[in-house]
């Protein structure tokens, strides 16, 4: 069975899988959760300005993880959320014999979708205005979770936990800007050696679902939809996301 690699998106790290990784491991899936340059354990490094340049640090973590776990298959399924999906495509291009399947969740590309669909501003303003306003909760995480989730938007425990993670370690503002710049410029390209699957949350307020529709059309693949779910899909609907990934793999 192929090893799964999970990649988070903008300014998030492996901690933000928030139990989804544990769920997969309990299901018997061999799993690696590397951080992108500038996030998590690599927060002290400068984030690249080009998506392909994020791959080096991720490959290093993957190779290290495979060396520590010799029973893990070197064949990979790379699952990426948002910017993580863009990185997944570049990884598939770089090591086409190793990456068997790329699964993109709520991702996008500049050559397929306009900027105002890829980063929706009005829902962001609304999310800030209608955030959970308890004083003891992180302002930033209250806004972010209201923007990126449906079921956890006002969940005090999640907001508090994510606020604690932020206070312990978070992406620098400059690195966040560099990541946004890299993601905004990213253009996908066609390749036929790796299966690509697209999952979209119907209630994504950050990236319009039309972005995923465009990706599915470009890669000639089925669009798998999940309802009652926002941009941070594995946080909103972890069981459904696992089922959709497994469904996509079974059809490849």
C-alpha cells in the first residue's frame, strides 16, 4: 500500500491536521506529514516565492521519514489542501515514478481561475465581522476559522487550541506574504504519468468551488464534492474526506 503524504496550505503546519492524521493512522494508513518551508518546524526559514521551490524541503522530510520507517512503501499518494495541492502537483512532476496519485482539496491555479475566485475577499470581511468575539480567544484564529470552516467556525475549543498553537509557534508575517505571492502566481501544467483527483467543499468561502471545477476539467478527472464543508475540509468533515480520498484511489 502506498504511503500517504499530507500537505497543509497557507501558513499552516502539520499540527493543524488536528486529529485527521491520527484518524488515518488508526485506519492502518502509513502517513507522513511534512511542513512547508516557513511553516511549523521550518518556521525559521524564508518561504520561497515559487511553488516548485517548496518541494526540496518537503522531499527531504519525506526521504527522512521513509528511512526511519523501512516498512513504508516508497510509492506515494500526495494529498494537498489549498497551496498544498499546488505543491503536490509540482512533486508529481519532479518524481513521476514515485508519486502515484495527487489528490487536491480546495486548490486552484492562476492559469485556470481569476484571482477573485481564488481568494474571495467579501467572505473574508464577513468572517472578520461575524467572528467569535470572546476576549479570551485569539482574534486571528477566530477570524481564520470563521473564514475557512463551517462546522468549527464558532467552536471555542478549536479556536482556543489553535490560538495556543499560534502562541507556541506560528508563521512569520513576511513568510505569509511570500506564500500568498507564490500561490497567487502558480500555474499548473498537464502531465499524463500521474493520476490527479480533485475534491471540493461546496461551502468553501476562501476559494470559490469553481476553481476546483476548472482543475477537474483541466486534468480530465471527476470532481468529488463534500457538503457542509469549508476550505479547511479535513477539519470540517474528516470522515467524508477520508472516504473520498479512498474512493479516488480505488478508481485509479
